[in-house]
C-alpha cells in the first residue's frame, strides 16, 4: 500500500507587506547607533509607585526616565 500526499504551492505574499517594507518612511528605520542599556536597582515600594504613576499618565517607564534624564542634562 502506497500513501500519496498532494502538495499545494504556498500562497503568494501579499503585495501590501512588500510595498510597506520597500517604502517605509525614513523615521521608521532603525537608528544607526545602538542604544545603551541602563540597569538600576530601586526599592520595591518606589518601583510600585513609579509603575502606578506611569500607568496613570499612560506612559512607559523607560520613556519617562529618558525624558527626565534629557531634561536634567539638557
């Protein structure tokens, strides 16, 4: 007894995805310089307060800290 399996060709890629990749805006491209990672240890209670604050403001912690560091250093 032989088992026959019919294989079908994969569907063609959607043109929209190719168009988007080929025509992305310059601002959407990856930065030329790789960002540096900063790791700090903070008190758990302070971390909780920070998370609550960011959730209420609808901002990510990293974005808030980047903005604060930038304003501190000018």
